[in-house]
C-alpha cells in the first residue's frame, strides 16, 4: 500500500492560499530513505520518536532539560545536538508544549529525536498558484515532520504520525493545513547594536532589555535622561532624578536594569524585595531590589553558586541581560548593580564609536546620588574586570532576571 500527503499553505490571518511557499517533509531513513527525491540532511538522528510525557519525568522534573538529559543525551552526543538547539527545536516539533508552560504532560505524546530509525531525510515541494502541495510515493508508517517557509513569514512546523491502519487503501490521502504568520515590519536600524551571533533568535524581552541599555550609553547621564522619551513614554518618570527634585536628571545604578525591564515589558518591575539587614521594603532605585531571595524568587535567580568574595564570579553561564550585584558585608544588602550586554558595535549618545565586538561587556550606571565628584555617566566596562568584587565592593553575585527568559 502507498499513501500521499496533500495540503494547503495559508496566510494565518486572512486564510488566503500562499503560492510559492517551500514545504519540507522530514523523516528518517526508515520512512524516506527509499523515496525518489529524498535527500539525506547529514544529521545522524531524526525527529521520529513518539513518547508520552511521563517518560520525561513527573513534575517538577518534566521540563525540557530533563527530557534532553534522560532521553536524548544517552544516544545523541552534545556535538550532534546541543541543549540550546534542542530547547528551541522541541518547541517547533511540539507546539503544544508552549501552551503548557514548556512542561511535558504525562497524558500527551511528543515527538523527540532518535537514532533508532536511521539518519534524517527530507523531501521538498513548492506550493502552486492555489497554495497546494503534495508528497507522493510514500509507503512506510511512522512519524513525519513538516516545515513551511515563505519570505516575509514566520516558519511553520507541524507533524503527522502515520499508522498502518491509516494506509490500508491504495493511494490513501492524508490532508494537512499549514498556516504561516506574517512577520512584523523590520525595525528601523539602531545606531548601536548587539553583535552576539544569536541575538535575533533570543526572546524579544531579552533583545529589548539589552538594546535599551546600549542606547543609553553616555558620559553624561543627563543625555540618557533626555533620550528616554524617544524610547518609550513610560520611561520618563523612572530615573531617580525624576522622583527627587534635588537631583535633577540623575540615574542611580539600579535605574538602569529597572528602565530596561520597563522597556522590555511595558511596565516597571513589580516584585516585592526586602533589605536582608532590616527587612525594609526596597524599590527599583535600589540595587538591593535585585538581590534574589524571599518573595522575589519567581523573578530573580542566583547563577553560579554563592556570593563570590574573591576572584572572578564562578560559572561561565552568562546570558544577555544578566546582572552583577555588589555589596560590602557578607549576608548584607547589595550596594551596586550593573547589566551584562555581551558584545556590541555602534555610536553612543555622545556620538562616539563603541567597538566592542570582541569584548564581552557590562553597562554601569553611576553609583552616586547627586554627587558630582563621582562619575555621572552610563558607562561600559569589560565583563572580566566587572565580574570581580573589587569593582564596586567586597562581594559580587551573578543574578539572572528570570522574566526575560520565560
């Protein structure tokens, strides 16, 4: 018996057919290896393993890394499929994961990579004027994946499991509808940009958080204050100087991550934070607001172990938008904070070229509160030096804003 896939590629919003869209049918050597026109992709594995979510683990161990560690790494090496790549691809192959908070559910079945069925093979088709496509000459039951692409649209992924009971009739037809979502217009070119190789694929909140920090770099924080209306209206009243008339146009250190957060999410950070020394509530102008612990546990995460009191911060797991907190007393409050932005290139608010394409960097707002004797700029420093307690204190802590990566 044989069967074929046939279907349409449609605009997700209007429902109109899309001509000239490319459609790829992916399978394993077992399902596509003998089909005329199928081409090996060079990958030793294929996304053709159907498994229940219960195979990943019971909550709270039903997250993507648990699936990678338990079901992928034993047979597929890191060199063949890294966790960051799996983390993204598993969402493409299993769209229902996103609706469940990226957590595997025991009552659902998922498509995972495997070497059991041989290396990956792909067939390619293009939609006609009516938006239609088809793949014929198929005879093997199993799991198949689809990817549709067209310029100006976001790629669409789907999967179809074919069982022997579905292909008992000659030339059985399996129909699909692939819906492409139009991409928004490209953002205007910025005067200063991240040069991280994967920046465009990061979560939108991370991109906006880092772009905000880069766009505010200047030797004179008054320029950054005056620039805020060009970024977003809600940012204007956020710097310390805007809420304290005595120190006009003043940024304090915590203003930088707080403003970047508001630019990324449309509202200021709103978790509850307490001073570990006296239990008093903290606000987004205070570095201590970003010290993990207590009621802000869902928003902030400690990275790389406990507070570092000597040498560089432990752990190499630096992600864009991460923070470095500094303090003077072990177990005490944080007294300074800065923002990790990676590598970048462009022109700052002083019209000076910033070429840091090979230097991982942090952006650091002033530590002063109305004291002109201390630098009043929003300045750039090398991560290597800033990740030492001596940069601004006696201890330093690597912190991640979890909201950026949800």
